[in-house]
C-alpha cells in the first residue's frame, strides 16, 4: 500500500486532449539568449562593483581608508556569522524534523492530500532546503550587518567611571553592553520562532503532526523536538525578563510632573522590578517543564506552566504595578517620587554637561543713578554687534558677489579677528562660493569643468556700519584683500558646493574675472580621485550615471574628480559614528581657509538621564528654512551628548582632520579604540586654529532646553513645576520658532574683561516676562570655556522679556511713525538680532533695524533701537541711541566715512525755530529726493534723503508742540502732506 501510494498518478484537473509539441529554440537563439543573460549578470555585477570601488577610492583619497575597511569587514563579519547561524538553526531543524518523520500508516483523507505535496517536492528537497535556509540567512545577515555600531561599541567599550544608583553597575553596561545583549536576544527569538515554524510545517508534511487524522495528534519524536524548541523560546523569555530589570534604568515613560522621563520611578522600583524577577523565575521553571517533555512525552505540564506564565505576566507585570500606582503613589506622589526625581536630576545634569551651571540672582533693575557711569559701562561691558549675520547676506551678495556665479550662504557666521590695533573684534564672515545657477550658460563642460570653485573671504566689522548703513568691510574685493593677509583664496569645498567637478586636466578652470578679463587656473591640490585609469572612469560613469565621463576628451592626464564637497558630509563620511553640528563656519588659519565643524558623541543609554530629540531641541527661527542647519542623531533620541571632536576641512584640498576635544569622554574613547589613528590628539591643535574654535550653538540649544527644567536641584521644586521656563519665540519675525542664541563679546557681573560668549534668554512657561539670562563662555583655550552662568530674574517684580521689549519698541508713537516712513514706497523694514546685555544690575536691549529700499533689494542698517530701565531710543547710530537712553550729551557722534568713495552727506539746512509749514515743505522735498534716488538706484542719496526727511519731521513736531491749540491741525497737515508726497512719488 505504501509503494502504491507513492506511485499514484496526479489526478489534478486540467485540459485534456492531444499534446502539442513545442519546438526547441534554434542554436543561434539559445546562444543569443545565453549571451544576453551573461551580459546582464556582468552589468549588474559591475554596477555593484562601481559603488564599492568608488567608495574605496574616495576613502583612500582622504586618507581614511581604515574607516572604510573597518566598517566593511565588520558588516561582512556580522552578515556571515549571523546569517550562517540563522541558516544553520532553521536548516538543522528542518533536517531533524524530516529525519524524525514516521513511517506512513493507514491512509486518511488528510494524508492523501499531503501525498501530492510530498511527491511534488521529493526530487527538489535538497534545493528547497538550500533555498529556504539561504533566504532566512540573507535576511538575518542583512539585519545583523546594520548593527555594526552596536558591535563595535560592545567590543571596544571603556568604563565611564560612574555607576547607576539602582543596580550599582557602570554606565558603560547600559551604553555599550545592554544594546548588544538586546540584539542577541532579539536574534535568538527570531531563530527560535522560525525554527518552530519550519519544524512544525515539516512534521505536518511528513505526518509527525496530524490535524484531522485519527489517533494521536503528534508523534513522540515530533513532541520532543517541538518541546525543546519551545523550551528554548521560553528560556529566552526568561533572559528577557532578567534584562528588563536593567532596562528599567533607561526606560522612557511619560511622567505628568516632568513630561518625558527616563529611569525608575517608585512604581518601577517597588512593583515592576520585583515583578520582573518573579516572572524570570516562572519562565525558568516553565522552560524546564518543556525540556522535560523529552522524557515525559506529554505537553500537559509545560502547557499549564506556560499558561501560568502568561497569567502571571498579566497580573504581576501589569495589574499589580497599576494597583501600586493608584493606591500608593497617587495619594502622596511628591513624597514617593522625590528620591527617584533626585536621581533623575543628578543624572540628567551630568549627561548633558550642565551639572556645573551656576545660578545667580539678578535684580534686572539697576540701582545706579550715575547716568554717565552707565553710559561708560555700556561701552565696556559688551561689543554690541550691529551687523546681524542672519540678515546681511543679501548685502554681502550685492556688494561683494562680483560675478553671478558666486554666492554667499543664507546665514553668515560670527568669528573673532584682530583689528588694526591688535585687539580682538567680532567679525561677520562669509565665503564667496560657487553658484551654478549664475553660470552664463549651463552645460556639462561649464558645470563640471570650467566653473569649479569659489574665490575669497569677505569679512566685516560686527560692531560698525557706514553712514549709508553698509558693512565696514575688513576683507573685500576680488581677489579679496584686507586685514587677513595672504592665504589660499580658492574655495573648492563649501556649504553650497554640492555637485562634482573634474579638475586638473586639459580643460582650464575659470578662476575669477577682473577688468582685464577672465583669469584661468588648473587645480594643483592632491584632493579627489585620479581619472587616468579606464577602470576608474568607467566606475564613476556608472556611479554618477554620466556616460560622458567614460569618453569625454575634456578628461585627460592629471584629471581628478572632486565630490562629497560640503564640510558636513565629508566629516560624516570619515566619522560615521559622530553627530554633526548644523553650522560649519570658515576661518582663515595659517594661510588657508579652514571649515571648522563641531561634532558630537551621543548615546541613549545613560541611566536615569531624560531623553531629548536633537532635531527638535536644535530647531529655531534660523533652521526653519535652512535644511543645512538641521541636526539629526543616529538614534531618534539621545540622553547623553558631548562636543568631543573638533573637525576641520580645508577649503582648497578638502583635507579632513579630527581632533579630540573632550579628553574624558568614554564614548569617544570607545570609538577611538574601534577606529585607531583617525582622531588626532588635542595637543595637535595649533594656537592659530584654537583662536577660532568656539562653543557650538547646537549643543548650547540642547542644554538651554534642558535647563528650562533642570536648573533646579531639589526634587520638591522640580515636581511642583513652579520654576519651569521656556525658550521664547523669536520676536524679530513672525516664524513662531524659537529665538536663536547669539554670539557676543561681553562680560558678565563679576568679570573684569569681555569674553566671547553665546547668550540666550528664557521666559516663564506660558508667559512673556524674563526668567533668566543664560550665557556660556564660548572662547576656546580659556579656563572658563564651556562654563554656563544663569542670571535668574525675580518673580515678584516681573522684568520685560524679548517679546515685551519688541512690543514696546513697536508701540512707541515716534518709533512707529518713523518705521512707517521707512516703509514708504517699495521699502521693507527688517529687525536684526535683539541682543540682551546685563548692565549694572539692569538689562540693556539693543536691536539694529535694516531697510531694503526700492529696487535695491538688500538690507542696510538705518536705525538702532535701545532700551534700558524703561527709557527707549531710536536713533541712527548706537552711540546716539545710548546717549539718549542714558540722557548724556557725549560728543556728537560723527558718521564714519562711506566705504564706496562718497564725499560725505548733505547736512540739513539749519533752522533756528522754523514754522510747521516750512518744516513740512522741507520734509516733502526730502521725500521727493528720496523717491528720485530710488528710481536712479542711488542708495546713498536715498539714505541722505531719509535722514533729511526724519530731521524735517522732527523739526515740524517740535514746532507744533510750541503752538497753542494747533496740535490737531498740525498733525492733520502732516498727514495730508505725507499723502500728497506719496501720491506725487
């Protein structure tokens, strides 16, 4: 019967009738098909090879080939080890289930149906087994290779030297070990589940398991086999329960008192922790019962044990903690949670580097009555920056672009350079980078061979402007010249340089243009990859999907291809284990333009430290429309961050250097063990480079967000929420995003001299008055570098915050009228950075006001808003505004010379005591002159006319104030005159 059963024909349905004979393809057709198939395989193989080969060439060109090889071999090793383990696990259990198959007994309908499948796969059993095991191995290997960071951190992890307060384990266990153990556990679960499924299906196919057949549902062999697999699964669950105990120290949860919470709370320590221990013991017993089935040949006890484990998980792991939370914690939450909140406070402050923050009381109101002293201190307390780097980029563009194929970044940078007296001064700086959109004619040769680089640095004093509102340039023109001396001006690597270029070959590159015509050059650096090899050319033709690279005559001896050209992507490529700051900035160092890039080491495994999302906490009004400033960590959330690495990228050669900055960071030490030789010592940083290093904005933004809650140190205040602050919205625009921190040279109370600082303000949660002024010493190389100071304002006497100060500016009648006049015609008014400076117990607010006038769509500094102690001034210069606020005459401010060779400004005619009508006529004349200047494109003349207009209106106002009972008519005449002027304009 058994033999006959296997010889039974397939009685499946289908068409009947005479068979049609299908002729075999001819030899020529078969040869052609085979050739096409081979070519297709070779093509696919070369595409894969091109990606690998170009990556290897790039890493070798930047001298970081060890990063490529270490990463590659780690991925390959994990792929094969875990792929083979998964294949072996599933394959062995399929083989074992097949070997344990029973002899066929009396036929049943179920077995007759299965016979057809057994006969169908019989000739292909080996191939089917190979295919299944290969598929699961490929999937498992690919998943494991993505864990290369986890593996390298585990195998190279170093001690933090700090222990968690609950289990007394080194933080390295949570940061480096626990993630790897969890991966192994997840892999074990996947292997167990797949093995159970594969074994069960094989047993069923060959009769070891029966669903409808009479008799036992499973043979003894199948029962023992599956019991062992289920026992392994339950044993892994026991391990999971044990690891979950430690996972409570890094578990995130929602805590109404604080929002995002990480670490154990009362219910975790007193309910979940013992519950996990009990469930671990139950799971171990349950696993032993499954293993015992090998001898008992019955599933009764293990099934009962498994059911009890599930029931225990529901009752002990779910219901019991809920009861504890409801009846023990909630009635007395502060007392119960306080010890755990203190642990969270200490760990969070340590993990984010804010544990050394000083909080000082600051009155916010000056008790100094000496106005002359206040005026003098205003000059020495801070170098108040009038040039806003986030607004004046169009001005740099208009005045210093020189050619359409150059451009400046949207947001310029602030750095420090020595002035003519040798003193450090805040400087706004930008590079004249390549702008492909401005090339006269776009084609492949122009885009990639002729126009390959930008040219020169443009810099301006941060604290000054000309009488016309233009920047006072310290480095300008083309080629650039000024205070920075001699340096390599060609910019082959920059923030706006995103396309590849082929340089150094027979095709000349456009260097720059001057009155004598175009100047050409040929790249002499050693950057990029040589294209003299046909293999290299073919590989890049495929990798860049550009066939012309393969055969173009513009490529010859010496041709090199440059790509990955933005500083951020170069540092990310050579150090994929770092998180990169959103703002790389240029500096002229030792005759070279160097991009300076701040980089962070992060982890989300610091016990008890609350997590934060870097992309959210580093967002502000500058990142909203600038994707280059976005910061994203490898993990979605982190709870530990250090600015461990300072990186530089040479703007000409593209050379990348990584310098160890935080010598105590265990995460960086771990990665330095994994990638030896990639990070240079901190001692290798030259003094000239050190002078341009600064405290990074994104780290400060993360820290200030944490300080809104974690500036307090006692649990009671933290839980009450009475001292929760917030980062205010930027009051200078309507974006609704957070105000960015500002770099400013200033001295805080108690300091004797100015320090380059990064500053911000904080307001109470849900209110607009000021809670605190926060500053960090941003000057690298000083003893106080990185020290955060908080000046805490009183809550009993509210002090105006940024939004209220801006509102006060806008509501002043005189200021509003002047702003309205500045907006006449096609002009637009833009508010610059609202700077806050602590001054003699009070707070000095300064804000530059820019005007984009007429057809000249670039902003020029026209006014300065200043307020202190309730006094507000809106004047042409900072000196004049400070004099007015502090009611000091001072020396009449002299306007600095205009940097474009203009002979000066016209003084308004003196008028001892003019009548209102005379003053309005002068205002009308000045307005008409301004409109004509706009039509002529003469911005300097427009500026003089605006000044004359303002002076005339002021005289009209003064004259009207002296008239008795004519205030209303005078105002009306002024309005009519303004309307008439507008109409005639």
